[in-house]
């Protein structure tokens, strides 16, 4: 792995929420994240078929455009009974024909497909959230950090916290969905929890922080 020599990195995302989350994580280590939007970078098309490919496309494009190391995140929901779908197409399943995203519709779509597949019993409703972070340099060198969390899909959706598919995802070992948990609990950052975190993104970040920022 290559050491991170600059304190300034670009976050290859136009999503201000993601950039804020990344700044919260790297700030205490003396790093600062600039967003792709702040730098007016174009958003590349995510043409990959794996989370790693798409994370790589985003991070490499931002690193080459700015000359700085760039960090990207690609994530999604993989449902066992649907052979891993929606996977890299998780955001696409929420696209409305008239534009914009509707996650209530996307969760309903997943549920309809689970019913079609005969997956109505809890043991057939396994799923995982995946988050892959890519740190890429302008010369094309890239490193990846993958976090996953296993769980079960419930129906109907429960809770109004979090975002996206959180209200139908109940992580293993818990009896509430991510939609019913405050962010600190979803990410596993409250006092007393293990250092790896709970959510897929927290787990990927923990690996990144450990390997690149010198976290314990
Ligand atoms: P991305 O921005 O291309 O990585 O899209 C990821 C998709 O997966 C988004 O549509 C999110 O709604 C969904 N997703 C990723 N992480 C989470 C999560 O922590 N909770 C709920 N949905 C998520």
C-alpha cells in the first residue's frame, strides 16, 4: 500500500452528505476533504458491474482531473434470493420515469420480487449492504476497502431514520431496522461497541482509517 502523503484529498462525490460523513471521519486525523462539486468536476458514468469497478471509475476520474489523491464510495444492497440484485443497480431501482428517486417504490420492488421468488419466510430473506471505498492517485494507482453488513429484509418498512433502503434492513443480531436506529447506532460509533462499527460504510471506513490514516 502507498502512504497518503498529502493532507488534502478529493471526495469523488457530488453528494454533500457523503462528503460531510467523510470529513467527520478524516478531520480528526488532520486530513481535509474537498468535494467533486466544490471543484466543479464532471460526474463520470458508472459503467462497471462490480462495486470495485464503479468506485474505481469515480476515484480515478477525480484524481486525474485534480492531480490529488481521490476517495470514492460505491455501495448497494445485495439480496440473496435475488442472486445479489439490485447490487450495483441499487440506486437505479429507485429512479422514477419522470426523474428523481423514490425509495418507497424501490423497497416495494424488492419486496415484490422476493414474493415472486417465494422468499416470504425470514430465513429466505437474507441480504447484505456493501460499501467499497476506493482511494486513487493521479498516476492510476488504486486501493480498495470493502465493508459489509449481513441482515434480513422485513416488510413493511419500519422507521424513518437513515435513508434509502434503511427501513427494510434489519442487521443480524438486532431486532430493529437501520431505519429505526439513530446514525451513531447504525454506524456502531456509540461508546462501548467494537472498533469495526456496524454499518457497511462504517466498516469500510474503519479499514481505510486503519490502513491510511494510522487509526488504531
Ligand atoms: P451509490 O451512490 O451509487 O453508491 O448508490 C448506493 C445506493 O444504495 C443508494 O441508492 C442508496 O440508497 C443505497 N444504500 C447505500 N448505502 C445505504 C445505507 O446505508 N442505507 C440505505 N441505503 C443505502
